[in-house]
C-alpha cells in the first residue's frame, strides 16, 4: 500500500466512520496510480481548447474509426439497472436520500457533484449517509420531530462523484490536494462495494464532465484497480456516462467502448451540454446565443445531440437516458402546476418517442408523470434498445450550428440570468447546492449557463431586442437592481461574495472553465 491520504478537515462522528485508516489507504493507492494521468488529461483539455480557439474544429476522430465501425456491445445490464424509466437526482443529504429512494422512481442518483455544495461536512456526512442507506439503516428526524426511515421498496442507488477537474482541498497526498473524483469514488467503493454485492446490487456510478474517450479509459482503469484491490470480479462496477460536454458528443462510441465491460448507458446532461457548447464555441465567428428560455430541446443542435445519443446507445446495447425535468410543484399556485406539468409531460413524451429508455426528474411529485409517459409507451418492457434508430443521420456540423430560429436577447433574459446566478452562488456558499429558484430546481449547471451567457453577451457584442448593447455598465446596473431585490434571502449574508464571484466571471477577459473552481476556494 502507498501512503494514506492526509486529512486537514475538522473531525466529526461521521468522519470517524468514513475516514478510516484502511479507507484512506485505499484512496491513497488510487491517487498514487491515477493522479498524474488525471493531471495529464486535464492538460490535454487545455491544449485542445487552445487549438479550438486558434481555428481547429471538433469532429469524429480518424484514429478511432475502427471502434465506430466495429461490431461490439457493452456488457449486459444487471437486473436492478435493467428498468430505468424514471430516475430522480439530488444531493447526498439524509432526508433527500430517504425520500428519493422511496418515492417510486426506478433509480436514485445520489450526487456529490452539481447539486451538492462540497463543504467538508457535506462531503463526509454524505459518505456516512450512503453507508447507512446501503445497509438500510438510514433514518432522519426533522427539527419539528417528524421521523423518516427507509421503506421496503427502494430505488436502485447510483452515485455521482465530482468531475475530473475538481480537487478535495481537505485531503492531500504528497502535499498536493487529491482528485475529488478519486476521493468520492474511492470512499464509497471501499465502504459499500461488498455490501452492495451481498444485497444483489452493485457499486453503480454516474460519471460527469468527460471530454474524451481517454478520460473514460482512465475511469475504466480506476474501476479495474479498485475491483482487483478488493477482490471483486471485473465488471462489478457499472457506470452511466453523462454526455454533457460538446467534445464528448463527438466521441460517444469511443467512450462506451473504453468502458464497455463497465458501461450501462449514456445520459443527455442537457443543461451542462448547453453550457459546454457556449463555452467551447465562444470565439467562433458568427456565434449567436439567445436567452436561456429559448434554448429548448427542440432547437436543431439539441435535437441533433440527443438523436445521436439514442442511436449510439442502442447500437451498442446501452441505455439512453433523457434529460432533467427541473420543475418544483407549487403548493400555493395550481395554475403554475398545471402549466408546468403539461410541459414536463410533453418533454417526456418527446423523449420516449425519440427512443430514450428513461428520464430524470428533480422532485418526487414528478415521478408519477414521467412514469405514466414511459409506461404508456413501453408497457412492461424495461427499455426500448431494440429501436436502433437507423433513420438518424447527424453530421458533426449539425452539432456545431447553435443557431436558434428567431433567437433574441431580452432584458428579462439578462435579469433572469443575473438573479439565478446570484441566488445560486449565495446558497452554494452557504452550503446548499440544490436551490429552488422560480419554481425550478437549479444546480451548478444552470448557474453555469447563466454566467456563460452573460460573459458571451458582454464580450461578444450582444444586443438586446430593443437595440441596447449588453455592456459591462448595463450588466452592473441590472446586477445592482437584482441584488437589491435579494436582500431578504436567508442566504443574503453570502450575497456580497456571490456578487464578487459573478462580477469576476462575467467581466474578466479570460473565460473561467467552471464557476465551482474559484467558488470552491471561498467555500468554508
């Protein structure tokens, strides 16, 4: 064994259970073997971004043509991942886990990534919560005295670690912060893999923010090493990969191939995908970016992305998972509910008609709507992988064309972006990564879209539909207006820091890759 991880975060009861000597030695082994390859792949990202900025283009890789033409499939799905009509997602918080596992969804994705503010306490307590959830001992009592416990029928548990780009600053190896991906994965796997197998399930994961098949290969190497170390058969791990970056959309076949012994599907992570498309193509001549509200799944470039995903998955025997329905039902306004649920139903009907095998929701009250739509279309069938979608013909150029017919920038759109970004950042700094804003469950992905659009409009001559240019002065004026209206928020104490972070993200000339990188340095 290599040296263990050094921990600088405060100790707690949960930490004593989670951060054992054996668990930290296991994570240290992973960091020793895969820390440098991870750093090299992040450098490769930066080099590729520089090439794109200099006029290169994304496209399917010549060197992997044999993979795309090959006759191969991913491993068959285990029994408890065969039916995935409805998946609910949320942070690894005790009450959330109990409610999500018992809400009637097929799968619960317990999230260390976009919907979790990665405070040290959230990360460590999240691992402890999952240890208890796997063993069916998880309970919670609210401040009002209401008791929560796990019921007899539970969703299949899938865990999303943080992305390759993130670090865990409270854990170091050789004096350097460890990969947050390896930290989150390693602790969950070490504590729970055997217990899950004994319960006829397994260590299942969602993998975020991948940009290439080489990054998928690194995850596969991590899975093999982890299984070998604990003496588990290769293939025990199963992973669903979020296609939520523009580069990954050109390497879907290759990503599945690298993980073929461990892969169970691809997911259309649409909000992060929109953010990535704006980020990666921001210097492309002629690029226009309208209001976020106009970037619907029915616009041409998003249709191209999802149709390529379904076809790729079904050709390879993998699940194709649809996007998030972020609506939060209102208990005070039935009219809002009626209109929003109609949109959710339409969105899910489009997905199942396009061939998706399942979909995501953010709130338990949406599970029944999504289940009805997929149940009506699929009946007792767990999926529709037999629909190979040979009729789909998506070119690389289709993924590049971000044009939206009739697209425009409005003052209301700018104000919404500023308000959402400020509200989200304030909550995130306060320790909450899943935030209800305007009847939508917002996470880091939607905040990323908001600030990316603001940056683009300010730096690339965006103009409102009334002719006014989106200048730094206009941004500041709107920011002041919106911030004044947020002074009554429970997280208002964090608003000045949120404003400073957003100003820096929007106004500096260089585009910051992820808002969570600078924000994390300010997180207590």
